[in-house]
């Protein structure tokens, strides 16, 4: 898997400038920045990717990584969970994994003469669904309900999941053997699709040096928040202003993915919502309480590419959804507004 085009090494971080914000948004921005610094001590040389993950978590969305094994995806998700003070669970998806293996089961208690519910690994704040496309469709469907409704239904009884609940899933490249392609409905539930990519030589060397200095495999991560604090951070995004011109810009970009002659199925309205929510989170991380066109430009590929299905001919020619989105961004007129609403 190649490195993300917008997240190459040596690229300047976007989380730098600060503007006047109210106290609640300022606290969200400062805590997000502190958390990024803590995670970056563990996942080295991937600041742009970490910023995108933080953006997705703040926006309350699920994140899909498509990458080869061994690229620190588990470490990344676990480190974010530790830094946020959240409960973290990892599920290795396999062809024989059953829905009950992730949702939980009822076990008969002889002493109480009744059935007790034993929750599965879905009952956490941050779930890593590793190699999700190796699980059979029935198990994928159980995860789909959790991702969409933040609840699971077992034997007719609905159980609410802990809040906040974020799924970070990984999948193998589509050419890998023994995989089940994720259905469009499930792909659409992911707010972003990202790739970590291989580290460069200097970073890979630094990883080894850090390990020697640490004298252990484990990393020490300071918890900087709690699940309740993360919910407050997510709720604070409602204070971010989005100008009407920015809304029109988002809608125009998404609509054109459906009108492109190379596309069989364009982005759903859920893609519009994802781009809207993510742009508010990125604005706060950049120290603003309003969205600007550059926020949309940076996030469009990551929030829309997995929602686009190409027609057979362009797919055979090697056309990628990213190319279509990039072309749309070049063609759509950028609003002159700076995104601020009085």
C-alpha cells in the first residue's frame, strides 16, 4: 500500500494557527493537540495521518484503513484509546467468526435460574475490527448494526453500546485471497477511508532507536481525557459556524460524483454529512470556529472515495475514485467566503 498522497513525510502539519474561539472550543483544540503529541511519540512520522484520525474521532465517525499488515494500525488505535482514557477492544476477524463472538451471548445461571448476558468485545469505546473483510457477511452485518445504531440486538433484546463508540476497521487490499468484499451499505457507514503507508528510512531507523532506549516493547501513554470528556469535545463542534456558501460547496462536490460519466454509483447523502462533520472538526483542530474551503479540499478524498463505484470500462483502465474527486475539486468554483458567520 502506497503512502497517502496528501500525507507524505516531511509535509507541514495543518494544526498550527490559532484564532479567536470561545473557551469550550479552545479547550477541545488544546486537548486534541496534546493528544496528537502524545500519540506521535508512539506512532512516529505519521502526523498527517494522526490528524485525520483525530478529526474522525472528534466528528464521531468510524474509520476504515486499507493497508498491508504490520503498519501500526493496531498500535495507532490502541494509543488513541489510551490517550483518551477510553476502553479499547480488538477483534481479529476470521472466516469462522460468528456474530455472537463479537456481540455477546446469554448464559444460563443455575444459581439464579435465569439467563445472564455476557457482553462481547463490541461493548467498548474504541473497537479495532482487524481484517474486517475476512469475516463472513453475517458477522459483518452484526458489526454494521453496532456502527450505525450504536446498539446490538441479541435474541430480540436490544443492548446499547457504551458512549462514545468508534470503530476503527482495517481491511486487506482487494487483491488479497480469502476476503469477502465489504457491502456498499457497510462501506458507507465509514466516515473516512485512510492508509498509514510504510515509514521512510529515517523514521524506521528512529523506531528502532526509540525501542532500544525504552528497553521494552510496550509504550507508556498518558491518559489525557475520559469517555465523558470525549463526548463533550464532540458536542462542542456544534458551535462551529458553517457559511451557506460552504454548504453549497460541499453539496456541489458530492453531487458531481454522481454525475461523472465514469461513475456507476456516486456518493450518498451520508457522504455529504461526513464531509460536513469532518470539516467542523478540522476547523477546530486548526484553531477556528468556522469552516473554510481548504478544510473541504483536504477531507474530500478521504470522506468520499470509498463511496464511489466506477463503471467497468474506467475500472479496467485503472481509473481510481481519487482521480475523479481531485478533478471535481479542480473544476468546482471555490467560495470566496472565508466561512465566517457573524
